[in-house]
C-alpha cells in the first residue's frame, strides 16, 4: 500500500502537511501520522477518514524504531513520501537552557530524524521522496538559539548528503526551511512578544502555504525550499557574507 509517513503530525506544519496530502493525494493510499498525542492523531482520522493511520510514538523513546519498522512490515506499507517534521527549539543563552532541553533538542531534531529515515528507507522505491523540516536557522549559527540552530544545520547537511547518495535510487530529499510561523513552536520555545526583537520584527510564514509549496518543490526534485522573498534573500546573504557578520544580523 502506497503510504506517506509524517512525524510531528499533531499540530502546526505537520498538520498542514497532512491536509495538503489529503487534498492532493495522488498515489497515496494511507498517511501514517506520528506524534506523542494520540488524541490529536485520532482527531485527524475523524476529520479525514480511513486514509489516516494514527501511530502514537514518542520519538525520544529509544524503542520507537522497532514499533515503526514492525508497523510498516505488518501493514505492507510502501513509503512513497517521508516527512520528518518532528522537532522543537528553545530561546535563551545556552547555559540558561536546561541540560535536558538541550539534549532533547539534539535527540528529537537530529537523532530521531535520522532513525526514522533509516527505518523508512528500506520501504522506499524509485520515485519516492523525503522532506526534512529544516529552518532558516540552519543558514548561520544563532545566538540564544545555539543548540536549535546547530541541530538544523545538521538537518540541512544530512538532507544534502542523502540527496546525493539516493540519486541512483531516484529518491529526492528536500530541506524545507521556513521562517517564523504562528504555531505551537513559538510558545514552546519561550518566544513571546518582547522576548526577542528579531522575532518581533520578522515576517511570519503562512503555515498552509509552506506545506503546499514544500510538497510542490519536492515533486520538482528541488534540494531546498525557502518561503518568502525576505528569507530567500537571507539564504543568499548567508552564503556570501562572513559568518560572524551574518550572526550579528540574525542575532535573536
């Protein structure tokens, strides 16, 4: 059965990815939605019907990989689209963020993403695709978001390397790099009005548009997708100017 797998599907960009796939499902027969909050996943099923396959998993739990692999085998799922969207960040100086939160960002944003990809790849055939939710934070290190921006640099690097490795299998890998979006990410990251001048002034990315256009870019075989001209320009500037200067410009 031709399947899409979406992690972090219970809210924000993940939910919008699910909506966009349902609307233009093409060959997709099932969407495996993964998140910790089972009630949110069941709500997706109630909304969109049997195309939704809820799979409540905590991706920071070391045993999740066995459950995911077993499910893919037992259900005879062929993964045509993998969207690694699960992740979180925290705003603050590195020493002011708890040791646990810093470790959990690495575990979820990097380790879990790599593990999910490793589990799903044997179930992917020619023409399949991977979308990794990255960030504009991957373009340069961000002060007061040191761990988060570092994890997203990892996602960008892994995405580009995997894209090259998987070309012989004709599996494309896209890093989608949104700017700030009005989702649960901001309050979880302790980003509220007044906590960061940068976040207060940056334009907001439309979440539904980000999902839709990332899927379109993936179908076109693109390597990276960034929404809004402002952030596209920042991506170019980050490649040209010295990193120390870009860091001052992007200081959070």
